[in-house]
C-alpha cells in the first residue's frame, strides 16, 4: 500500500495544529497559575525560615550571592537557591540557606539555619519526592534508629564536610539515601556560610 504525499501533508498539518493548540493552552494555564504557585512557594519558604530560627527573627534576602559561596555549596553536594541574613532583637543572628540536594527519588529542597557561630539551628524540608513511608520519614523528621528526630539531630552541629551518615549522623533504617541527601544539604549550608565570611 502506497501512502500519498497529500495524505502525509494532511496528517502533518493536523498534528501541527493540535500541537499549537496544546502549547497555547499550556501557556494560558501557566499564566493563570504562575502567581499562585509563586505565592505558595514563598509561604512555604517563610514557614521553613521560621522553623529553623528563633521566634521573632527577621530575614533579609541576599540578592547577589558570590560565586565562591555557590561553589562551596556545590562542592558539598548542594545547589544554593537563596540565602538570607537573620536578625534577632536587632542583632545579627546568622544565616538561613535554601538549597537542594539529591535524595533517593529526586531533589530535596530544604532551608537550613546557621547561627553566628556557624552551628546549625534547624533544618526544614520545603519540598521533596522521597518514597512514601521510607524517605518521607526523614523529610517529616521522624525518629532515627537512636530514637531522635532525624532532622533535629543536626541542631548544634558544625564543620562543613564533617557531617557523615554512620559517623556523626544516624539514619533511619531503609532511608539512608534520603538521610545522606539531607546531610549533604547541611554540609553545603555550612560551607556556603563559611565561604560568605
């Protein structure tokens, strides 16, 4: 059976029109939802900032992050998204770092507080795609194998590159990769703050 050139052009034209209509619809949906998604992300970030710093703290975003700070985070396995100076009671209190690190099923987006002495004040997971019932235990701050909430164990830790699962950090059984992802994020935040000086 021979297919005519006219038939091929007709099919190609139909597919092109369908593609254009779908692209237009996706563009319209994005236009309608973009502001709502941005507002939800901003609210989630604000909640995370409040969770990792002292109540009543204020935050000023560092709008121009030096490349060496981003590189320091990258070297520890994290991708820096945002950084904030933290002020409490009118005094500098440290930094809050929003970054991503690789988990078992994708990126774990988190905010990590680091005080003026370069010690972690808290970790809050903003977004993740970890396995339900396993990696979600890490992101949800469930108790690790020592009975301590897995994210809470980082509070007070310092020294970029010194945090290691099995040595200074205790994982949740079955969620070692997710715990390593958060640990990489913690090391990256400490490295970024140290590089900032």
